C-alpha cells in the first residue's frame, strides 16, 4: 500500500503539473481549473488517499457505487462529490444525499425531479447541463441548439441552479476534433451567458479527461475529470 500511495502521489503531481503548464500556455491562472479525480475504477482506500493528498473533488458515475464507497471512507466529508455519469430520475433522491454537483443533467424532466426532491430539504442543487457537442449518436446529452431553451425552463425552478455545461469528447478523436468539441462548448456557454437568463450563472465548463485534459484547459475548461491517468 505504501508503494501504491507513492505511485498515486507521483501520478497526481504529474497531472497537476500538466494542468499548471496548460494553464500557463493559455494565459490562465492555475486557480481557474479544478481537478475532479474520478474514482470509479478504484476502492475507498484510494479515494481516501487522494483526499489525504489534498484532492478536494471526487467524481463518480454511478450513484449506488459512490454511496457505497463513501460509506467505507474516512475522508468522505473532506471532499466534494461530483456526479458525472448519466443520472436516472429514480436515483435522484439518493444522489442528492451525497453529491454536491451534478454534471450530467440532460433533460427538463430530470431537472424537474431534482427540483422536486431538493425542495422539501430547502436545498438548491448546483448542476451542469450535459451537451452532446460532437453529435455522436450513442451519447447522452442535449443537442447544442436546444440547450438555451432547456436552461430557460430550468431557470424557473427554485431548487436547482444551472452553473455551466459539461461535455464528453468522442473517444479516440483527433486533436482538431477535440478542439472543435471543446471550443464549441465554450462558445455555446458564452452565447447562453449573453442571454442574461435570471439565476443562471455560466461559470463552469466541465470537459477533458485523462486523454485530453490539457487540450480542454487550453480551450477553457474550468473542471477536468481525470481517472485513469491517476491510477496507471
Ligand atoms: C470515467 C469518466 C471520466 C474519467 O475518464 P479517464 O479517461 O479515466 O480519465 C471522465 N468523465 C466521465 C463522465 C467518466 O465516466
């Protein structure tokens, strides 16, 4: 385990260093970009070790797995939990028990369920809207052209607040295609921000994973979701 933690620390320092370099290349302050460490492939002891190494944001893509993992952790309260996978409406109640930010809201119906469940708790749930920028068929996510209207509808709900957008780049895409996707999400975010929809603050762009987080930062990401690069 000691060797494992040393390895984890080296990988984490490597990712943080690459994030800092990407910020510098693009003239952005390092504090602009948050590392969300995606722990879906590792156990609670590794997630605890990440928290001990100063990682404050943990991402998971399945509600039940995340809750089970968090219960076995000592440091679960030291981190903010990010829901990054597709969220079914029947899992919303459990999701709200743990997650501090949902990156994957992709319909008015899902947002309405979050609003309904959060309401009695007097809670306003921060959320990002997942957008399918690349247009791949199998992906979840809103079409870019419908996103502003969906946000307008969600902005009328009292217990969910839209804080930005999220996207997944196609697997194995070329650098040019990655840049097109990430720049497309950023342009969409700026366009929506310019509409001045009440209560909507387009402050986050969640984009970039192990293979492409540096490019995503260069194109404006404020949150990168990195898993495998931490656990090689
Ligand atoms: C697994 C996952 C990640 C992290 O992917 P890596 O390639 O392991 O960095 C990021 N975002 C989502 C939505 C994921 O499911």
